[in-house]
């Protein structure tokens, strides 16, 4: 039984909700009367409602985010029907803005906007023990982070074993990129460093080895960043057989020497950086108030790739105001030439509250009315172009980011990665009519089919120089002239060799036709994975 439930629908089981743990850790005496119940999007509303009501709650607080607002709305609709006496409180970034316009807010008794440790504790006390508050929408807490208890004891031993452990060393962001909700923060507030280090120590002592910091700009304060990196390095160096994995979000144009020296000491597979470039286009950067020194960003990325073993995920956004297909393609190629391990291509979203909305008219931004509110067309990109970019992003994730085509990818991309991958993406979609659930074997088959067609001269995509077949007897010359039979056969053999090696290393099981045609199949690697360790496994493919 639990009078007070904190509930959310996570994107996947591996993502434990830090927000709910923050709230529970700050409930004071009410903590004992509360529990956290987490679901994963895709669960049946009936099952969720049944599980919640089995605890006989009087109050349920839901954490509402862009990825769960729709299923949470359905869940609450059902809850309202079967248990109208239960008080419903909402919080989280999705309901912190435009509360008057949202169906889910209409269903709730109370909504707390923004960070809410203290505000929710007060509200929960009033709802459980009276007097009931009058205000429906309640403003959340100020930025006094010393006043709140840290949430990390709320991670269970099972969380430690199976899930990403999210942590924060700071909240907020001093930058103002208009597509981002953190643009509203105006500044970043740090948690006191000794508290953070103490929490890390306690988690490490309990066996935690997989840490993900959600700080918007981890590298902003070099001293704090350095202290945290040092914490991990000391443990890794003292026990190299007991690996630690740490993930941080960085701004790209700021990498002081103190941080560089530490980052360079991390072994492969232990460090991951998510770095937002978003756009290289100075006009677009100006329009969306993103301050970024492109030259320094480029140098820092190149340095990280050359001098460290950190795994780099670099973000680009398609559909920003003023960005055309050509300027996006140029930016993509610029990033691909630097060669980060993953390029995460996102489509612009209209996040509730984000200042990007001010450009809606001037740039004719048309956003989907449903979460995640992707942009559908802009003054500079048609609906069709954005659909093609969306598929490009999906296939890029399946083929390039997955690390499953490490040897074949350079052949696919050549010297003009965007143009070639877009041509492949258009063809693949035409062929499969699907962007999801493309089986691994089918994907290898399709990539082969496409590459072989290029060799046969059906397309102009293999223009030699960068095709990575050069020097190995390949037939793909720079002029795009059709190869003679011998050269073509050699090129196809090389494609098969690479695909076969990639397939064997990918861990996929099964036997695609190109292997069955007579090539010796490699031994598939194990696909067993613990959810909490997904990223290192994907990393391992890039590092292989
Ligand atoms: C972890 C994370 C994810 C994880 C999901 C985690 C999970 N649990 O399933 C993953 C990686 C899957 C993810 C994906 C996406 N994310 Co995300 N993500 C985050 C991140 C980095 C951390 C969240 C966190 O733990 N914060 C720390 C805690 C303490 O803060 P909090 O969660 O906001 O909780 C506080 C308050 O919101 C409130 N609160 C929370 N719950 C409740 C409940 C009640 C009852 C109350 C009263 C209050 C309350 O109190 C909490 C304590 O103060 C945030 C950025 C950030 N640093 O917050 C973005 C963020 C939440 N994501 C965002 C976005 C846009 C996305 C994507 C759309 C990005 C993309 N380009 O694809 C996708 C969604 C994809 C989809 N399927 O739709 C936006 C949020 C937009 C929104 N309206 O929800 C954020 C804020 C980033 C940003 N600055 O723009 N994300
Ligand atoms: S995109 Fe990154 S740097 Fe820009 S406001 Fe958001 S969190 Fe800050």
C-alpha cells in the first residue's frame, strides 16, 4: 500500500527516472508513505492503471515528458474513470509551459511547473493531510540547490545493475539556443562539488559502474569537470579490470587544458561525449541565438578523435530556420569529414516553451501538432525534403551509428557522404517501404544490392577516390566510367569481403543470401546484452 505514488513512463526500461527520485528524496516524513512506480512507453493503460490502484493511492504524481505525454494522457483518462477520488498531480518539462492548451492538464487536479522538489513536497503534504490547496497551477522551486537532498540513494540495487544511472552536477544552461528548453534557464547552477563527489563515491561503493550526467554543459566549469573526471580516472586506474563507463554532454568550443589532460587518460570504452554542433551555418546560428565558435569546435572534435579514446556522439539538427537542404548537406559533410563515431541527426521540434516559436511566421515553420512536434516543412525545406531527411536519419542510425557496417560504410559514403547516403536512403525506402523493423540480414542484403548496382554503373554513387576500394584492385575510377568485367568482379568481391567481415562482427545471427552464395560465413558474436550496458557494446563496434 502506498498513499502517495510517483509515476512516470520512461522511454525504455534502461532509463531510470531521475526526476521522480529527486522528488521522493525530498519528501521528508512523507517519503515513507510514498513509492515510485515506473512503466515503459508501450505498456497497456489497463495494466498500468491496475498496478497503480493495487497500491491504493490517494495521490499520484506523474512525470510528463515529450516521449510520454500521449500514453500518460490515456492512462490518466482511464484512471479518472475508475478511480476519480485519486488526486492527480502533474509535473515535468512537457507540462511546465502552455498548461492551458493541453488535454493532460485539463485532466489533472494540480500541475507544478519547473523543478519541484520542495513545491511537490508541500503540495503532497497538503493533499494527504490538508488543507487542500486552491491553486491548480503551482510554480516550482527556485535554484537553491543546497536546499535539496540528493536523490541517489533512491536508486535500487537493481537500478544499479540494469539501468543508466542519471546524475547531475549542475542544473540549467547559460546559453540560449532557441530550439532548446534550457534556453529559458538564463544560467547554470552548480550542486556543491563535495556533495556530488560523495554521492559518486557512495554509488561506486554500491557497485554502480555506468554513469550518465545530464548536465547541459558539463565542460563549462573546468574545475568541477576535472574533479569528476579525476574521480572516475582514479577508480579506473586502480582497478583496470573493473571498467567504469561515464557519459557527459559537452559544448563543442570549450575544452580547457585541465580537461584535455584528463580526458586523454581514459581507456577505450570508458568515456562518451554527446556534443551538440546542431548547425555549422553562421546565419542560422545567429537566427537561433546559438553562440558557437565553429573553428574551435572543429579543432576540439578533431583533437578528441585523434588524442583520446572517448566515444563521440555529435548532434546536428535539420529544419532550423534559414537552413536549406544544400546548407544542411554541407554541414553534414563537414562533420562527417571530421569523423565522429556517431552523427545524431535530429529533426527540429517545437518544444513547448522554447523560444524558437518566434520564427514560426517569418520562416513558415509548420510543426506536427503531435509529440514530438517535429517540423514538417519550413520556408527553406519542403515537406518531402524533410521526410527524406527523416528517413536519412533513421537509416543513418541503423547503418552508420550502429557500427554494424564499419568497413562497408566508407564505400557507401565516398567523398560526398550526404549526397551518396541520401541517394541510398531514397533507394532503400523505395525498395523496402519501411524505416523501422528492417531485419539485420535484409539490411546487409540491401546495402550489397545498392553497392553492386553502383559498380554496374546503374548509379553514379561510387566515384572512386573515396570509395575506399582504391589500392585494392577496385574498378571504381574517378570519372564514373563503367568498369570492365574484371574490374567490376573485383569491386564486387571487395564489397562482399567488407560486408562479410562487418556481418560477422555485428553479432547478427542468421545467414543472409550474400553469405550463402559461397562466401565463408564468420562466427556470429554473442548478442547477449544487459540493458544498462547498451552504449559500451555499441561503442565496442566503433572501436573494434
Ligand atoms: C534523460 C533524458 C532523456 C532520455 C529519457 C529518460 C527517461 N526517463 O526515459 C532519452 C535519452 C530517451 C531522451 C529522449 C528525448 N529527449 Co530528453 N532529456 C533527458 C535529460 C537529459 C535528462 C532528464 C533528467 O533526468 N533531468 C534531471 C531531472 C532532475 O529534471 P527533470 O526530469 O526535469 O525533473 C524535475 C522537474 O521536471 C519536475 N518533475 C519531474 N517529474 C515530475 C513529476 C511531478 C508529479 C512533479 C510535480 C514534478 C516533476 O521535478 C523534477 C525535479 O526538480 C533532459 C535534459 C535535462 N538535463 O533535464 C532531456 C529532455 C527532458 N529531453 C528533451 C527532448 C526534447 C528529448 C527528445 C525529443 C530529443 C530528441 N531530439 O529526440 C527525445 C524524445 C524522444 C521521443 N521518443 O519522443 C527535452 C524535454 C522536452 C519535453 N517537453 O519533455 C529536455 C528537457 C532537453 C531540453 N533541454 O530540451 N531524453
Ligand atoms: S542546446 Fe545545449 S548549449 Fe544550447 S541552450 Fe540547450 S543545453 Fe544550452
